[in-house]
């Protein structure tokens, strides 16, 4: 990899990182809209089931998309780290800025050290669980969600 390729891969890594964090935000917007319909008492049974199904599909699709974006972001980070740590590039002034370092700083609060990626995975999975609960609630005609 040369300097031009390094710049290209660096831009690609930034792109994947941006896409990674846009995914849950866009999904959250869709989830709010769909669950408003699914949980609304004024909606028909069919509308509630279809909205909940779409909510479930959106949540699961968003999880898969986040996983894919993170995968590609990690690959490009590894390519950059390999370039930065190559002996020839070290002597040319490249620093290793793409290495994932362990979180050992005791001054950092625990919630700062938590993985935002894992937290968003749990949040999106929670939306999927709620969608399934709404579907079961509507199909069983038990209104235990309200």
C-alpha cells in the first residue's frame, strides 16, 4: 500500500464508521413510527400486525446492517494498522493510530468504557422483542400491553 492507497483506505474506514452510526438512528425513527401504529388502540388488527411485522423486520435488518458496517470498518482499520506498523512506514513518520487498545485507564467512568456498538445491538434487539410481543398480543386478543 502506498500513500495514495492509504488515503483511500482511510476515507473508506471513515465512511464505514459514519454508516455504522447512521444505521441505528434511522432505524429508531422507523421503529417509533411503526410502533406508534402497532400499539395504537385506534388501529385495526391487521394494521397493528403489519406494523409490528415491519418493525420486527426493520429491527433485524438494522442489526444485520450494523454488523456488516462494523465488519468492513474493522477490516479497513486492520489494513491501516498494518500499513502504519510496517517498518518502512514507521521510519517515514507514520504513527500507529488505528490499533484497538485495551481500556485500562482507571479515570474513565465505566459507562464510557462500555461498547456503544453492543448497547445499540441490545436496543435494536429490544425493538424486535417488542414487535414480537405486539404481534402475540394482537393475535391472542389479550390487551396486556396497554
